[in-house]
C-alpha cells in the first residue's frame, strides 16, 4: 500500500486550519462542519465537513462509536474510538474522492 504524503499533509493542514478558524456561533464550529473528538487515551478535537458523515467508511466509525459509547459521549460531543493516525488516514482518503 502506497501513501500519498502530499495528500496526507494537505488533509492534516486542512483539519488544523479548520480547528483554528472556527470562531463561529456558540459551539465554535462554522456552518456545514461538525466537531469530533478522536483518540484512544487523549482525545483531540477535529472539525470536519458534515458531508463526511454520509460516507460509508465514516458510517463504520460512527457504528463503532455507538457500540462503544452509545449516545452518551464522554466529551459531550461526537467521540470516535480510533487512533489519530487512523482518523487522519480516513480524512485523507475522503479528500481524494
């Protein structure tokens, strides 16, 4: 399996930029985006486009989150039970399509 480092770097920069520029509304997330918390021990906050929630690969992660946390997420928001690296890889794949 080959990695496209440029696309992964762009995905990471995009996620960091979204996290830094979300001063909109009371939740701090601009319209069309949602915040998710990712990580196994220490959770990191990512801001992603809402459109990603409809992607089959992302739905698999949401099913895992439902199994692990139910609807009571410990961070008060949507929590995804996977590593940061796995999540960044997923986002880079979604950016490719």
